[in-house]
């Protein structure tokens, strides 16, 4: 019974990590593109896109069983 709770907690922490790192990485890439191209719209696009990809990854990995 205890192993089930540990695996469940690990899955929850992995989901939180996906929600943090997705927008951080893609927001950072958007920021770099903004600096390179001289624009200001790629950072928010990267953050929103990273969040959408993170949510999709969590749904695909943990919601399909």
C-alpha cells in the first residue's frame, strides 16, 4: 500500500515540474527570439505555448489510464 502512495506522490511532483519547466523553457526561447528579432510578442507566445504543451503532456502521460 505504501509503494502506491509513493508512486502517486512522484507522479504529482513530476506533473508540477512539467507545469513549471514547460513555460520556463519555451518562455526563455521566446525571450531569446525577441532579443534576436527585436520584437516583443514571442515571450508571451512561448509561455502560453509551453503551458499548453505541458498540460497536454500531463494529460497524455497520466490521464490516459
